C-alpha cells in the first residue's frame, strides 16, 4: 500500500509487496479483494457518473492500488486512471497485468506527496487508511489533490467487537482468507472517526454504506457498517 511519506509504514509496504506475484490469483491471498472489487467498483462508478455525467475521461487517482484490481475496473468503466502504490513489486505486477488491454490507465510507484500540484476529479483509497501511520495527515494530503467539488472514496474496517471476531480472528486465523497479521484491529476506524477526519480536511461526508458478507452470496452493499464500509467525501 502507499501513502504520503510521513505515513508510510515500511513493514506494511514489504508485506503487501511480497504478495505482488499472487495479487491476481482469485483463490490466493487477495481472494477477499477479488470478492469485494465488483461491488465496490460499482458503488464508486455509480457516484462518479452521478457527479460528472458519466465515467468517460474522469481523472481518477487510485491510492494504494496494489496490482491494480480497482484501477483496471475503473479504467474499463471509462475513467482515466493513475494507480499509485509505494510497493514497486505491486506496480510491476499491475503493469504486467494491464499490458496490451488498451485501457486509459497508467501506474506509478511512490507516495502521494510526489503528486503535489496535480489535481484529480476523484480519488480512491480502499483498504488503505487502516495501514497508515497518520490517518489525519493522509486524509489531508488526499484532500489537497482533489479538484474543487472532487470526490474522495474510502473503504475500511470499523473498530467493533464483531470486526475483531470476523475480520481479524475469523478471516486471518480461522478461515485463512488473509495472511495472518494483515490487520491491526486497533488501527480500524469507525465511521464517526472517518467523518471527523474528513471535516478536519475540509471535506464533507456525502454517502456511507456497509459492505456485508455471506458465504453464499459474497459481498453486497448494505446498511450494516459493523465490519466493512465504504464512504465518499466531497471537496468544496
């Protein structure tokens, strides 16, 4: 994953970089992201379309893009996407997978502050904020990269007893859906905390939805934010 330089955790970057070669393996360690990706991408493109009259040509920055699951989905919807990640290994895997697809998509290895002076109509940072050292600084940096009226999409894990049981113990140690140690439950962020971070960065929380999971139906958008949730904030 990536972030501005002061928020980068080298151990987190190394952990995700080590998984780069298997990022596109739907039955591998990134299986949960593959399961979530269509639902999250649909939620995002729907709101981009409402705001900008469609996705065609909308300039999107995908922060913490990994090997490009969301980046490719947004590019296929018509967005002009820059995927950014601090892991050079993940970016190499992303470029390899996207090669020859003819998408409006490019990747860059590095941190968000390297993009100072560049503005985007929309920014996505999915399953990233719980991995950074300074969430407030991270949100402020992303707010500074938005055009006036731009949209910031964030998804993360709520810090609840249920998320500890299901997303930490269950996913990592019982079901083995994620490598052990992927998450630190203390770093999970509640929706109220996320809204406060956005307000401090002069962003207005515009929408919030839960991401619910069932073994039979997979992930779906719901009103239940007790474990996973996705949100969008808007710049003035």
